[in-house]
């Protein structure tokens, strides 16, 4: 007959399996979302609207040439005009 500790462990492992199943389901959904048209993560313009869309090594994150230009201007202003 299992002890109370063993029963608690089994309940915990069952809950953990359920959580891992949910994570697996979410991961499958994110792969489906990746098949949608790519968009800039900042301005949300689609890849058909901007000239260049740069992908990061983090899945699903992209930045367009227009946002890169805007960021570059901000950095230059912060640095006092230095490039």
C-alpha cells in the first residue's frame, strides 16, 4: 500500500504531465502561427509592405527596414549625433 508521500508524489506527477501536455499544445499552435504572413514585431506591417524584414534568432520576432531606420535615428540622437 502506497504511503501518503508516494500518493502526493503521484498526484504531483499527474499534474505535471497535464501542464506539459498544455505546453506541447501551445507549442503546436505557435508553429501554426509561424505559417501566417510574417510581420514586423514593432509596427506590425506585413512582409509584402516593407522592403526588408529581418528575422531574429528568437522565433516569431522580426523588425522591418523602416523600424531599423527609426531606431538608428533615436540611437544617433541619444549619442549626440555620433554614429
